[in-house]
C-alpha cells in the first residue's frame, strides 16, 4: 500500500495526524471521547518506509480499537 493511500484512509475516517515530538517513539494513536488522532514524530522517521510502517501500525491499532468498542 502506498503512503498516500494511508493518509487518504485517515482523512476518510476523520483521523487527524499531527507532527508531535514524542520522546523515544515514532508515533502513537490517541482516542479520547470519540476524538481520534495520530501523532507522528517526523524527526525520528528517517525514511519513507519508516513513515509508512509507523502510520500503518497506528491506523491499524486505532481503527481496530474503535471497531471493538462498538461491542462494549
């Protein structure tokens, strides 16, 4: 999957992506009161592949958690 496709999925799902200087991590997702965001530490993401893998992992975790919460 292309990196632009991942950003398109985030936009379609209304997930904001921020550049945030997080110590010792490449990225993280946040879900609070149905507000979904992903913070990426672009300073730590050295390559296109790092950015793509990190964004894919954070999207997966966020969307999976959001889908599971429908059952509880």
